C-alpha cells in the first residue's frame, strides 16, 4: 500500500501528547506482562487490560478529531465525494 | 489494593501465547508512533490503532476465558455468591 | 433450531422488569421514527439512538447476569465442559 | 431543549429504509418479549438481543452517514468551528 501523508504537519503539542500516551500504554502493557508472570488474579489483570483499552480508545479519538478538523474539513470544502464514506469506514473500525 | 493471585499457575503454553501477543502489540504501538513522527495520513494511523484495539481485545478474551474456566468455575462449585457479580463487572469494563 | 428452555422459570419480578424495559425501548423507537418523519436534526436523532443502544445493552446485561447465576452456575457445578465456551461466545456477540 | 431540524428534507428512499428497519427492530423486540414469556433459554434470548443491537447500530450508521454528507459537509464548507466537535461527541455516544 502506497504511503500517504498529511497535507500539513501535526501540531507539535498534540504530537508530544500522542507520543506520551503511547509510551504510557506501553508501560501499562509491560505491567500486565509482569502481572501474568507473577500469576496475579485474572480479575485484576482484566481491570488493567480494560484500562489500556480506554487509553488506546482515547488515542484513537485524538487522531480522529485531528483528522476531522484537518483532512476531512479540507476535503469537504473541496467537495471530495468520498471523504465522508472514508470517515464512516474509520468509525466502524474503531471500538 | 492487596495483591491477589490465581489459585493455580497459568498454563505455560497460554502464558507464552499471552506474552507474545503483548510483545506484538507493543511492536505495533512503536510502529504507530513512527507513523505519527513521519506525519503519516491520519486514516492509515487510525487503521493501525483499530488493529491494536482488536489485538488487545483478543488478549482480554483469552484472560477472561481462562478466568471463567478456572477461578469462576471453582467458585461456582463452592457456591460463592459473589462470583457472577464479579464476572458481570469485568464484562462491563471490557470493550 | 430446536427450542431450548430454562430449567427454572425466570423470577417474576425480573420478568416484569425486562418486559417494561422492552416496552420503553419500543416507545423510544416509535419516538425516533416520529423524529425522522418530522425531519428533525440528525444529531438529536443520533442522541436518541444511543439512548436506545444503552437501554438495550442494559436488557442484555440483566439476561446475561441471570444466565450466569442460574444455567451457568448449575452447569459449572455439574462439570459441563462446554458451559464457559458458550459464555464467551455470548460475551463476544453482545456489544 | 429547543427542536432543531435538518436544513434539507431527508431523501424519501432513505426515510422509508430507516422506518422499515425500525419496524423490523420493534418486531424483533416483541419476539424477545415472547421468548421471555415462554421461558426460553437465556443463551437464545441473548443471541436475539445481540441481533437487535446490530440492527440498531446499522440504523445509527445510516443516520450518521447522512448527517456527515449533509449537515456536516455544509457546516464544514461554511467554516463552522464547532461542527467536528459535535461529530466526535456523537461518535463517542454511539456504540
């Protein structure tokens, strides 16, 4: 699949925010691995997994909002007939 | 919160499976971070995020199934009145 | 598909609760149809649809909890090897 | 809350489609009520509930797609600063 890029670079502050959220999620995942190694109670492991699910969902929402505010807005203004179909496909994929 | 542990150790094969899935998810997250650094198109980033969401959901389901087959089954057989309430709470948390 | 029945009848109070929730959901759906007929703003229609989704999810959770507390508990005590696999399949189907 | 309306009437064919889907969902809900009255097995009731959840989600997606293609597109072209924030709020509400 050919690599596609944003027309404009992401806002620096938002990029740092997304990167630090991803680092935190990776930290949480390492914590879950340790819980599994320590044979921790399943219920407690599942609570941590659901916390990571929520954190990941937040990352998705930030990227989606930025997408709507930049690419989608520009394409709508340029009367791109496909842009909203793509938005729906993304919405259906995300949890 | 006091640390709770499983009564029996997790099956070795399942533990390896869970750990390798977590490592793969971490790899995917590192890939997403690189996409953000490279200013890759939001739609493509979102597709990767939804892939990680599905991979994480699978990890949750594996842990939940193991929980049902071990802790929950044992507690049900011991007529623990609270076990199914706990299962519902976990189900509601997980995406 | 051959009709299957619960071993014990549902609790009367819970049955009334489930039935009144279903009636309310049907009322909400009739309301949504009227909003569509009145060409009401999509955002307001979508808010009502999400309210029905939540109400429907609650009905599912009540039935699932009752299932866990009765059929699943009994089958676990009878060492039914398939019961938890069925529970997982139901969990994966429900939103 | 003050009643808001779409700027343009919904497409007739789509309106009929949405109304028939809602009628079908109401029929399914009546079927679920009968299953509860007949003390049908919880697992079978839950399968029907998940079918209604999917049908309802489809209705939401149709309304959301129409919203994106009409109201949102028009507001984006009019440089409405709030439109994408509203879209995100709707996405977060829908299952």
